[in-house]
């Protein structure tokens, strides 16, 4: 019974946290990765800052990294 009470309180607490949209002042320029369930593809988005150039890296094992052949200018 106590377990269900704690779970209920936890769920109630989480439901009271307001959802927030991505903003230009988010940590790491608001980096988000979203997955498309239908295609299995993933989309990386962020708010670029003017005067910066972004080079994206990828890793399958978090040890060996390679650059994605994409370069993006911030503020564009």
C-alpha cells in the first residue's frame, strides 16, 4: 500500500512540472535529438549563435568519433 502511495505522489509531482519550449538561451544552444517512429530516422536541432561555425560529430560506441560531412554557420 505504501508503495502505491509513493508512486501516486511521484506521478502527481511530475504532472505539476510545466512543459517548456526550446529557447535560444538553453544550455548547449538548446540541442535536441528527436526520433521519427515511422522512418526510424533521427533529427538533430539547435539554436546556432551568430559568428560560430558548427561541426557535428558522431559515434557508434562513444569511443571512436568521426565528423559528419555537414558544416553549419550559426545565426543562419
